[in-house]
C-alpha cells in the first residue's frame, strides 16, 4: 500500500505489502512501517468488490503465514498498532487526525490478515503467529494476542465517538468480531479456547460493564458514516497522501465482515442508509451475551446485560456483578426504530427474556404501539423474512402476552389507517384486534406453506394468553377467529372422509394405510385450542365483545358437528349456552332484522345473560419457553396437513 491510493486490483502487486509478507524481517523502528500504514484504500461498495478483496488478501496472508516464523513481521505490525493505541485518546483530544488515521490503517491490515488466519489455522497456531517476534535482551515475553484484545476493548470504551474516530472504532469492534469467529468453524463449544479464556477471565474482565454499556450506546446513537466533508485528507494532484477517514471501511466493507449475521431482506435498506458502527456494535454485543458459561464461572457479559438499570432508578438495591445504568427511554426508542433488523429483534428478545428491569419498563410504557407495530409488521410480511426473524417476533409477542395489563391495554390503543395491512382497509382498529388479525394470518400462512409445529404452537399460545382480556374486538377480527375455526372444521371433515374411503377401498389389502389417525389427532387438538380461546373470551368478557357473538351466531352451523364429539363435549357446553340464549332472543325479536338491530339485541342480551350459566374457563397462561412444548397441538412439518387460507365470514345482508 504505502502513501498512494490503493485499489483492490493493485493490492496483489503492491510493493509495501510484498515486503510485509516477504522473507525479510523488518525492525519495529524501520521507516517502512510509517510508509506502510500511510495509505488510502477505496473501500468496496458492492458484494463483488468485497469478494475480490478477500481473493486478493488470501494469497498475501498465506505467504505471510509461511514466512512469519522467520521474520516476525506480523507481530511487529501488531506492536506498531499497540504503540499507537496508547496515545489515541490524547490524539483525539488534540485532533491529531494523522495519528488516528495511521492507527486505523494498521488495525485494518491486522483485521484483514486475521480473517484469513482464523479460517486456516487453530487458535494455538494463531497464537504462535503473534509470538514470532524479536525481543530486546532482558525484556519479558509479551502475550501479544491478549494485549491486542485488551487494547481493542480499551479503545472502544475510552475513545469518544467523533467523525475523526468513527472508522477506527468501527475497525476495533469488527476486529473483535473476527476474533470471535473461531466458533463458526467448530461444532463443539470452545470453552477452553484461548480467545474465550482471555475475554472471560483475563485482563478484559474488569472492563465488562463499560464495554457492554458502550456497545449499547453505539446502538442507541445510530450514528451514520461521517460525511465526505470530514475526510482527513483531500485528493491532491501530486499523488500524495489521499485518505478520507469516513470513505473507507465504514461505507462498504462492514457488510463483508458481519460474520454470518442472519440478515433479512430488510438489510437492503440498511445498505442505502448505512449505520455500520451501530450494526457491528449490536452484533458484538449479541456475540458476547451468548458466549457459554464456563465450568465454574458465569458469562460476565450476559450478567451485565441482564442486570443493568435505568439511569432514573435511584433505588438502593444490592449491586449485582457488572451492573451499570443506562437511559431506558433512549434504548426503548432505538429498539422501536430498528426492528426491521433481526439483530435488533434478537436484542429486544434478550432484554425482555432476561432483564427484568427492562421488561418492567417496557410493559409500563403508554406507547407500546411503537414497539408492537414493528413486530406485527415482521409477522405480516412473513414471506419476506427469514424464519429466525419471524420466530423471534412471535416469541416476543408470547412474552408480552404473559402480562395481563398488556393484554388489557392493547385494546385501549386505537390505531388509524394501517397502510401495510393490505387484505382489508383498516381505517380504525384497536392494537389488540390488529394483533389478533396478524397472528391468525400467520397461522393460516403456516398451514399452507411452512407447516412448522413450533410456529403454530406459539401463535395459538399468544391468542390463548390474550383471550380472557379480549375487549371490543373489531368486526373483522371476530370474523377471522370464526373463519379460522371454519378452516379447521373443513380440514377435519376432509381428513375424516379420506380415512373412511381408504378403509372401504382397502379391504383385504395388507399395504400400510396413511396415518389418518395422527392427522385427525393433530387437527382435533388445534380445534380444541381454538374452542378454548373462544370459550375463554365468552366466559370472561362476553359483554365486551358483541362482534364475536355476532360472528358466532352467523356461523353457528359450524359447531353442530362438534356438540356430540367426545373430544369437545365439555368445552361445547358454554358455546351451546351462548348460541341458544342469543338465538332465542333473535327469534323473539322477529325476522328480517337489520345488522344494527341484531347488534342491539346482542348487546342487551349480553347484559341479561346470568353469569352463573357459563362454566368458567381456566386457560393457563402459556409462557416461553414452556409454550414451545404444548401437548399435541402441532407436529412435525412433514406431517401437518395443508389447508386453504380462505373462509372469511361476511356479515348478513
């Protein structure tokens, strides 16, 4: 590289890089190093260019691996970087942009080389690459790998985020991600790995809470790449130093080194509006949080994530290990804004599931629609999202619906003009009714496409958790509940008919029959779950839901066949009572009733129905992760029978 601008196509023939990876040992005091790290690199802005960069770096890195035991040049490069990190904070305060630029370039080279090293060798062999170095007489042997890890964390937590430090902070976070990528190449958990030991028990341990807090604030701030005006060096005609601090890695390379982060199609939007430091900080935070516990020590980074408190929390509760305070309002806002990213959804799930302080704060918010709507939109566009993103969104809903206050409050939030819901124009609907619509739509999509048992189970569990608190259901939401039951009823009849015909047509035939009994069992379990959801609503809030009673009466014939079915007799008692009670009142009101008149009869009847006539339904709250194991509601993907997503219930004319 050197003092001139470098393009990807020039790298393989770059003399400075050839010297670095060559056979000659270069002293740390050699002027070569200043020349090497004084370069401009025009970063790739497309996946093709990014792949080309890797293809160019690989042979250079392999040559260095071969020669480094004799030259120690990689260790020397690391020392050059480490020497500069000690002055970075002062350089930032003094606006010494040249110093910061060179430190960034050195780290960029280290990171590109490490990415190849990690793919090609074990951790022990990697540590040897750091140890090949000349030592002055009487000096102690330095563990450069641990020194690098420690300095990277110090850099992240101590250097302020400014335009001139953006790229080096990004590089520090990304280099840590690269070092953690060893786990990607091993099936077993690397509890005894060198890097794991350093990060969990070494000098880095004391910085745990500061690192987690800094990464969270990087995510909260969502700083974009600095504009071109912040470039350190502007182009010159004489071919001198040409470098734009922000035009480098942060504008494009970041997407290459995500290390397999499960991005969804929404990532395309992020490329047009890149937040590389925020994204990488979030990825590193999630990696740290999900490191496994040691044999006799817990993961300190998970401890920090699970126990941090609000800056406004002045309680004198016992201080937990690695605890800190952060602004919950800022974090909540960032989480609401970033749910198009599955990494942000995973962070939201982690906090709801493991941080009781954050969960309590979220459930106390009066603007829960800002959080719930993006989650519902993920489920609504299930075809465009990867399965992990959909699962996380659904589990988040399941966790939220464990709280009765949440289940009540969502029916009090009125939304207008939900533009992304295209099946029907929703000019005004409660958040609760919209949630029901989206979950039912997800169930129907699952029945026709993915047929995934856990998705099915958790959708039904969320509806069951909410059912006792259904309030003022929108007409369309009530119709869709009965419509889903109609689909299941139709499928039940179809499978029953197929089983009967198969038995008649195979008399004397010893070949194996299709497992219709299993199909029927699964469908009947789901039907029972739907009946329990309807029953729970009728028992606990019938007078709040005239639209559900209306839809139930309009499709009353659907329930006839289940009245005498041994699997449903107990749960059909309440439905029979409601259908009979309101049916009799409608007969007494006369014939040719208008919709408005029917609704009036239902509302008056709801007030008159004695509560002791309904057998109280006890639907236990289904919690994550136990809800994943609901008995028999669903089964394996290959066995779940398909159905049709049709069957809307329309109001009588």
